């Protein structure tokens, strides 16, 4: 218990500590996905008991304003009544069939209706699988093998894409990934984000099957494309005879109804979707023009499958989530993000801090200069960031516990929670930067 206006008491983390000790014996690092361990910010993980709207409640009963939102899926917040009702109704009818269902057709139609470049869709259970499968399809369609990706971009943890991946890998500073055969990454070329020259060189030097990009980079922190960069990627890939894949696992259905491709008016050949599309349950997809997608089995010869692909519960959660995401919902999400970003920019004035934002997404970089690529993101003051995150948690605000991630704004946040977060941020920044 202390004084400051935004400071709320976090009386005890006893049960979290106890669960962590048990977890360390049976789960590597005590977790099932690295960033949850909070090692990057030098503390032990918090074990969550439940979520309510924009709040997390931990196993010791402490409440936090949640800015992670399960890393993107929960654009409507935790335990949204319509999503819960849809999942419960679906569960009553059976949890998995391994056979075709009506809801899969409906969800695919919803994707085609929203995403400008999508005419057909194949669903998977994770973004990792969807990205991996999209690349398989691109290689089959072009008869080429090399994939160009951007340093600090994350496209899941499949072997070929774990070359200088961002997100937790970058955070943990693992130089390469043990266990990934060099033969797999040998067909992946990594270039800096926002660097036209490097892209042109890669396309000239290799027979490139696909250029894969997060159209708004969000796994090195949020780093929007420079003006004209996505248009450049589109024309360069056409000139080079390669396909353009937008990994919209984060940006899809978040930065706008039709994702970043609609926001920027640049249509890729293939789109990878995840996170929001599953509404908090495991679902992802890849989509594109009919001619390309008809290459996927059983319509075509490119093999792709999944026991739980198009799972009824995940499909119901995704459909309920997309239904709630209408025009006014996006206007609201943008207004909330703007308010949050503006408040942070006020706090950042005169300090070594940069605020980068896109609709529903935001990152606070501890840097003197605006961030344009992964090298600049990696050069930020990570210790100051870690201290800031710890100070925020002490004040009942749960930020993404890594500089290389986005803060996820949801429709369950409101002006009051943003203002409370800004109050906590003001105190936390004073504590860390003086
Ligand atoms: C999260 C993410 C993935 C991987 O999705 P999983 O469901 O975690 O496998 C792929 N691409 C991007 C851009 C992501 O943010």
C-alpha cells in the first residue's frame, strides 16, 4: 500500500508464487508460451483466475486493467456475453465432428465479405499453421522456394519462419533457434522492415516464392509501414513474379473491418488471419483468390488438413465476435486508441519515449527517436521498459510484459480505464525516468 493517485494495492501474490513453483516442475519455464513468464521484465508470472470485460483477476484476487487481451483475440473484452452464449449453444450441440458444418460456411462468407482480397478461405487452429500453409501454397503456385520475411516480424513458430523472428524470441535474444535445421531457414531471406532497397535486392538475388509481411508490424512493437511501403511491396512482388502474403493475424478485423489491406488499399495474393477470427478460441485461416485457393486439397493438390480445423466452438466464437464488429464498433475502437495514444504522447513529451499506434494497437518505445525497424526497436532502453512494466503492475495495470509487443485496445476499455492507465503511467514514468 502506498500513496500515489493511480497506485492501487496489490496486497499479495502468494498463490501465483505457489503455482509458479509447481508449474516450474512440470512446464518448461512454468508456462505454455514464453512471454507469459514475464522474464523480460524481471519478475514472476501472474496466474490468472478470470477475466471480466477489460479486467483480469489473478488467483490472489488482485484486479488489473488488461492491455494484453490474450494478445489480440479479445477485441470485445473478456467473457463477452454474446460470445459466451454462442459458445455455450454450440457446445450443447457437440464440440467437434470432423465433418462439415454450416457455421464454417458462414464464417468463410463473413471473411470473404470483409477482407478485400479474399474469395476463398481455409481454416486452421492456429496462426502458425495458417502462415505455414499459406507459404506452402505460395511455393506450389510459383514453383519457387525462397521466402522473404522482415526482421522482427513474427509469423508463428514453424521452422522456416523462425529466422530472426521477433516477439518473445527477440526478447529472449536467442540468436538462432536450436532445433531448426539450417536446410529449412536456408530458403528464408530476412530483410529489414521499411527498407525498399533490401527488398529489391532480395527479389533480384533469389527466385522468390513469396514476400511475407505483417502490413503493420506488431511483433517488434507496433511499427507502421512508411508511406508507400506496402504499395512498393505489391508492385515489387508482381515485378519479381512472386506472391505477396499479408500476415494479418493481428491487424485482421482489428485495424478496420477489412484489416490493414483495406486501411492502406493494398491487396495481397494471400492473407493470413488469426486471433480475432477465433474470438478467444483456437481458430485461424488463410484466404485469397479462388484460383489460388482451389489449389488446396481436396479441390487441388496442395495438402493441408486439421482434426480441429473449423471447430464448432471456435467458429461460433469467431462469428459472434465478427457480428459485434460493425462500423460504430470500429469508430469507438479508433476513438479509444486515439485518446490513449494522445495521453501517452503528452507524458512522452521531453522524454526519451516514442508512442507508435494503429487502430486498436499501440506501443510505448523507450527511445529518443521514432522506431522504423527491428534494429531500432532492439536498441531501445529495455531496462527502463521493464521497470515501467513492473511499476504499472504494482498499480493494477497489466501491460504487455515485453517491449516487442503491442498494447491491445478493446471495446471493453473505456475513457475511465484509459485515464486510470494514464495516471498510473505518469507515476510509473516518474519512478523509472525521474
Ligand atoms: C500470433 C501471431 C501468429 C501466430 O499465431 P498463433 O495462433 O500464436 O500460432 C502469426 N502471425 C502473427 C502476425 C501473429 O501475431
